[in-house]
């Protein structure tokens, strides 16, 4: 199913603001379509990375699990269920809760990650979570400036095992992720210095969040 016209316009706006990302246009559009398909089929987005990219993973989840640019008011069947189940608090819940796009960060499971690192293998903590929580139809978004992070590579391999689509957000050359064809979609931003790669990663994942929010919560878009 094709995404809404305005959804894909988020890519156009990004490219107008960051012309250097024109090199990534095809993969950016493919990533928007993949995440929208995931949500349309009741899947979830799973995100991971290390260091600054771990912060980016948390950032992505924060933009998806609550309103970003749109209010995401609850209505319809969900509003009816809330009024039936919690009549005393229904108005408060409906006035403050926002529609969510299911997203999970693998970096914030502190107890699990440290226990698994201590008991088993530190570089398999993301893979262990994919094994336990990844489902066919979900999308794994990995963020790695080098494209060489071992724990991220293992997560991508387990994503294949679990039948998940995968998107890699990396630097110019994509590292081992690109060389070994580990991700289904590679967004290799055109820089090779870590902090500059990170500066380009932020507008890319903001665009992805804006696009999918529009797809599912923009009531003004009728196409």
C-alpha cells in the first residue's frame, strides 16, 4: 500500500534543508515505506546503538511513543474502551494520553543488559533481546556511525533469523554492515567524521518520525 503524499513529502523537506543527503534519497524513501508498512501491519520499531547512537535510539522512541508534531488525540473505539473501563478518570485520560507508534529501545534494559553481559557475552545483549522480543513484521533500526559495532551486527543477524526488516543508519562507507550486506536498507550519510555523522543522523531520524506520524495521525490528509 502506497504511503500518503504528505508522508513522503517529509523526505523532500529533509533534502531541501540538507542537500548533501540527496545521496541517500532512495534509501530514505525505502525506510519511510518500510516503517509505515510495519505499523500498518501491527508491528513495532526496535532501535539500538552505542554511546551517542544509544542516545539517538532513545530519542527515536521518545518521538514515536507520544505526540511529536501532531496532537494524536484518542478517539473512536479506543475512547469508548477508556470510558467503559475507567469512567471516573476517562476525561483526564482522554485529554492527556496520545496515540502511540510502538517503539522499543534495546539500550535502556539496564538490568537485563548488565546481567547478560556479566553471565554470558556482552556483545550479544542486543541479539538476546531480538531473540526474545523480535517478531516477523517488526523493523530493526540500528544506528552506528562506523557500521562496525559488533553488538549491532549480531542484532542484525538475529533480525534476519526472526524475519524482521532492518534499516542501518551509518556513516559514508557503512562499514561491515554495508560490506556484509547485513541490513535490508542502508542509509549511509555522506560524512566520515563521527560527530558530523551524528549531526546528520538526527535530521534523518526526525524525518522518519515526522513521516510515520503523518501517515497515521494526520486527519487532514485524505489521500
